[in-house]
C-alpha cells in the first residue's frame, strides 16, 4: 500500500483519541510480555527495517523533496535524511536495545517492616508514552524500541516534515509486532491528524501517562505550557566549551572542532566557546582557523576579532542562540569565574565542557556547572544515549524531576511498592 493510501485509510476510520484508547489497551498486554518476548519483537522490528529499506528510502525521498521545496534548511534536511546506511544503523540500535537488561521488575530497594511485612519497590512501565518531535524519522524507531523494551505502548507525533517516512516506519514496525503475536496498537502515530493529533496527545490525560517533546525550543515550550499530561521536558542545547589558561593546544582545537562540526544540527553540538583571557593570544587564532577550515562562521567579541581574521561581530543574541548550523559564538572572559557566570546566564542546562590541564579547575567546573551533562577534556557530542550505552535515547532531559540527561530504558519506567504479609493489621 502506498503512503498516501495508508494515510487515507487511517484518516477514514478513526480519530486521534481512538488511537490513544487502543494504545492504552495494548499497553496492558505489552506490560505482561516476558523479556524473551520483548527481545524477539525488537529483533523482528530490526529485521523488518532492513527488509523494507527500499520502501523506507523511497518514502524519505518524498519528505526530502518536499523539505527542499519548502526551504527548511540544511540542518533539518540532515536530520530528516534516511539512506541505506542510516537504516542499517537504526536496525543495529534496535538490536542493541534488545540486548540491554529489561528494567521491568527490577528491584529498586526492599525492607522488612517492623511487623514482618516484606516491602519491595520495583520498576514498572509507565503505560502509554507520547512523544512529539520534528523532522527526525530515526526518533520514530528509537523511541518505539525503547518503549517496547520497557513494557510501554507509544503514540508518536513526528511532524509534517517526516510524515511519509514515519508512516512507512510505523507500518513496518506494526507489521513486525503483529507477526510476533504482539499487539500492533502498541505503536501508534497521530501524524495524519496534524495539529489535532498533537493536541490530542497534550489533552490525553488518563490515556497518555507521560509526554516527551523533542525539537525546537518553541515546540518544547508549547508542549510544556499547554499539556495537561505530565511532561518530561527535553531542552534546547545552547552548549558551551570553556578553554582555560592551561588548555593544551591540540586538545582545545580538536575538542572544539569536533563539538561543533561532527554533527552541527544536533542538540549536543557546541554553540559557544569561552576562552580565559590569559590563554586567548595562544588559543584563539588556532581554534578560529581550525573552525573556519571546516566551514564554520565564528561570531566573536572584540577580543576574538582582534586576534583572528574574518570574524563576524557577536551581538547579545549570539550568546543566547542555538545555531544548529556551522556557526559558533566565541568570547574572551577574564577568569574561570566569569566563564561559569556566562554559562549560568545563557546555558539551557544541556551540556558543557572544559578543556584544561589543571585538575582543580576541572573538578571545580564539574562541581559548579549545573547542566544535565558536564565534561572535562571531552567533546560535548558524547551526551547521547547510544554513546552512554543505552542503545538509543528517548531524549535528553534538562529538567530535574524524574529524569535528567539522556533517557534510556530505566527512565521510561516508574515504580510501585509491593507488600507481602501474613495477616498483619495496623494498630
């Protein structure tokens, strides 16, 4: 069946609320699956992605063509693109998730009460996880795999930019689940309902147990402010790298370039470099030249512009900007104190890194900078579920309740208390 036919048939038979209800029903059976059954289902999904890769690539080509016509920009087109290699990587990520320990039923803590009742706190699925995201068809697969392995059903709203890709991906995954005897309604999409689908997720209290937004700051803010479903907030990435007076030349150059250039369109890419003044004359020219060699436009303050050529004058807006492109802001600060103060003012709380050979500066930075992930002498690009060994990630939470940083399987569970007694009553 063609993508258009799939969309037409879905729209003709139900409403977004109906899919939420079916997901709720399916979540009960998914929660009862054994670890082996979930593992088999995920391997079936991975195999199906490979088998249907030509169909997926063809649907993705529709999205790419439409995106180019609409001028959505190079960074979004990069996020949107699926080719045979990326589909193989998606299948591999699903298999990695299948190989991870099943969090459901894990003992968090336990104790015997004074009266002999045995108490245990164990991990349990949320139920139905809703996710609203933009132009990222890989997220469709990653989150479905994580949701299933953690015993949840999932309802996806992937946005109009990736509508063709997501329709086929969801259809392929549902077919694989059905072939394994798992309720296909455990994976749903409401893309074909447009904004009404997103609205249904945000208003689906009682049907959707938790909602995760991934995407632009505007999308996340809309979901956080309008949803009556509990939200795990993922954040935009105004990410910083600090170079102190002891930063080795090669570490400073290599880490900044990797953090900016390796994949500039993602939330853990560096957006601002802060150089301590006593190292500026040594580090700024080389780091700027290395960035420019990779095609990066450097937006610098007066001190940076005096030390390097072809620097665009930075404005206040540059310190606040998540570029998601081959642009970076650079500023010279007097001390490490000033660098930390700048981060406190402008950071979105995602990821920060310091390059230093001074162990005390490293530990101070790690202790005092209050972001979800903080590194010393490593690229910010490591803030990622797959790099952390999670197989994939639901998102990178920048809030402090329930989950923070890359969210994997345990972050898609809640807990419940189980008590086993022998006739005890409370006096």
